[in-house]
C-alpha cells in the first residue's frame, strides 16, 4: 500500500473529495431544516439560499407545533402503534421463527413455503382493503397493527439466528421438564438478544414511518398517525389549522412551522440513530448470510 | 367387579398427559409406548399452539385476500357480497386493456422501473467499490454512518423536503438562480418527474444499499488479493478480476428480486410526489389502482388491474430466476 502510483494517489484524492460531498448532501437538508426551525420567522421569510446558522433564535414555531391538538393526537396515535405494533411484531416473529427452526416439526417446510410465497405474490390493494373492512377494522388503530403483524423477511432473519442457538442447551432444559414456551422465552430468546434488538428497531422504525395504510384505513382525523398529519402540513400545504392561534404574522410562522414539524417528527429517529445504526447493519448481515 | 371403583381413576389418568408436571412424567414412564406417543403429541402440540397465531395471520391477511381476488372476475357490489355477485369473466381486464390510460400506465410503470434498475440498482454497487477503496478506516466508518441516515427518514418527510426545496422560491432554485439558471416549479413539471423520483430514491437508499455488498466484499478470501499483487495487478485490476466476481452472486440475487418487482414500482412515494400536472409521466398502475379502488370504490375493476400486475410480477420473477439458473449457478430457489 506504500508504493502507490501517481494515478492511484489522484484517485484517492478524488474519492475522498467525493465522500465529503456525499456526506454534505446527506446531512445538509437536515441541518437546513434544524437551523430554519429555530430562526426568527420573519428572517426566514426574506432569506434566500443556503442557511448555515439559526438567526434571531426563536421558539415561536415550536410553540405553535406543541399547542396544536391535531399534531399531539397524531403523536399519541403513532406512539401507540409503534409500541403495541412492535410488541405484536416481535412476539409473532419469535413464535414463527422458533417453530420453523425446529427440525423435528413435521409441518415446518409446508408452512415455510406458504409464508415465503406471500413475499412474491399477493392479492393486491383492494382485496386487502376488503378483508380489513370486513373485520370491521376501518377507522380503528388496530388496522395499522394487525395487517402488518409480521414480515416474512424478518422471520427468515430471526429463524437464522435461532438456528445458531446450541441444541444441547435445549435438550438439557427439556430433560428438566421445560416445554417449548419455556425454551423459547427462557433460553432461545435471551440468547438471541442482538437479533431481538434488530427486530425491535426494524419494526419500530417501519411503524414510525408508515403512512399508506393509515391513508387507506383511517377516516377520522383524530385517528391519523403523525405521518398523515405531516403529509397535510408538508405536501398538501395546509398550515391554516395550525396558525389559527398564533396571532399576527401567520404567513411567516407558517413557513417555519413546517420546519419545526419535521424536526419534531424526525427528532426521535435522528437522536437515536447514531446508537441504532450498528444494530441495523447487523440485521442486514444476518439476513445476507441466509440469502 | 363394582364399576364405581374402576370408574373413578379414569378421569385422573386422562388428565395426566395434560399436566406438564415432572411427577406425572415419573408415574407414567412405566406405561411405555402409549405414553411416549401421547407425550410426543403433547410436545408437538406446543409447537402447533405456537404456530397457530402465525398461521392465522397469514390465512387472514395474505391468503384470504388471494381468495378475495375473485372479485376481479365478478361484478362485485358491497351490498350483494363477494360470493353472490355475478361472474363477468375477463370483462374488467378487457376494459382496462382497451381503456384510455392503459398505454400511459404501462409506459410510466416500465420506464420508472427501468430507470430504477439502471441507476438506483447500480449506484450502491459503485458506492460500495468506492467505500472499499477508502484507506482510512475511521473516515470510512463516518461516511457509512452518514450515508445510511436518509434511509431511516420517512417518505413523507423526504417528499416534504423536496416540495419545500424544489419550490419556485425554494432553496434549490435560489442556489441555481445565482448561477443564472431559470427558476422552475420542478414538482409541477411532468418532464422533471422521473429524474426527481429516481434521484431522490438514490439519495435515500444508496448508502443503505451498500451494506450487503460491503459484507460480500469482506467475505472475499484475502489471499486472492495477495496473489494478484504478486502478479502485478494494480487496484483497478484487483477490483475488476477479484472483487467484482466475488460479489457477483449477491448482485445476481438482488437483480432477480428487482426484476420480480419491475411492475410494482414504489407507488407510495409516487402518491406523495405526483399531482395532476405530472400525471402524464407519474401515474403508474399502483397509483391508478388506489384512485380507482379506494377513492372511486370501483372494487372489481381495480382488483382486476391489481391482479394483472401481481401475475406479471410473478412471471417476471420466475423467468429471471430460471434464466439466471441457466446462465450462472446463482438462483433464488
């Protein structure tokens, strides 16, 4: 590596420069939004081009966001779906992964085939909607949880992880009279905590970011999760309901409210991200081994 | 024999196999084969009990919709119910094939998928090579961490940022205007839609997509590189003759999967990004099904389109897999 040719040196310089540009492109949008959200709304309204630092520190837009009842109910709905949904996801995936990793289970291959088949073929949007509607789940937050109660890809990841738990541990527990529930919850799961962490993160982030099912299944705005409210504010551009109680400079506040809402909605992920990302990477690796 | 004496212990014996107590195991060991059979059934019964919710979930939320897809061949109305609605055969399929929007929907769907395949599929492979060439491990880690970040941001926020930055008086127009570029309302111009769709997709997914390739590169035997160096191969040649073949099977697997979803381009994101001004390039099968089915409640018609889409995808997947099986050793199944 010490004797590099001139061409390789030039390439290294170009490559490093490219990576710096890449990082800038990935990070700057968030920095812009963060700086703008804390800035004086009047200043943002007249500023053109790039922003590097907040100007005239102001919390006005955050006040408007936190005083807005519809954003707060959206937040609560999302928290409910993330908490309950992720719990259901991990429980279902663990049950499925455990049973389908038992080599002595007769129905293992037929069930596995039926599950994998759903990864490549599905009934489509309308038949799915009709099933959820037929169960009376429309306009019920459980419609955001039950139809996505587990994911075949994650099941495969977890099954792969369970298969690496030493069989001897299971056998000795069985001699002590342990049943499969005990073996799963007392032995296999505790020994697979890294993959459980990965599952919690995969499912949790998916629930946090999901919006399309809510668009189809939710009617009452009081049941909207955060992402649907965000869609109204950011994409349909309707901040009217929000600026109603913010006094005089409505138009100016409307601009910065958008940025504050993005920060409020993305904040939990941005804050947790540095700690979480190594787990995510691990999850992809486990899946990749099997693929 | 007085029957009452015999009758009493029977219910107790019947209850023994249900109790997971060690004492019952001891007392019943004498019973030999019959008990082992019951015990075996009991052990497996826990497994059946555990898999029950999973099977129910797949039956209700995956296979029931597949059964329900029969409404594509029926004149379904919610009042009559699925089973009593009259059969109409392929009427809705014909209606779709002869419909005004058929050509446009197919073209848009295939073009967006093709651009995705050309640019979004290859970008992570290229980036993985470039990341692999970084000499400073700490710097490489920082770049990776930063590049994965956009993957975790919700589509709503990503498109929301685009709406804001790409507006006529938004950040990107402001910056471009200083270089004398004319201002555009990019998201309202049909000509820009595909470019914006694909480039924002690359922005969000390129970093994350490298993980699987970097894992494959890490799995290549280092002695191969040593041997190549002895033979005088530079870094370019090493990449071409060792790294690329080393991750070839990973690329092929992901390529087959990508082909299998050629007709199911991410319509979630299009729903967020498009508007009536950009329908001519943005409207795809998925978004059309949403508008017809959910907004206009034409259940049978949109179920037929959805089924057509699923079947094409499935056929493509099978074809891609068998072609790959023949051409290379790599296959999905």
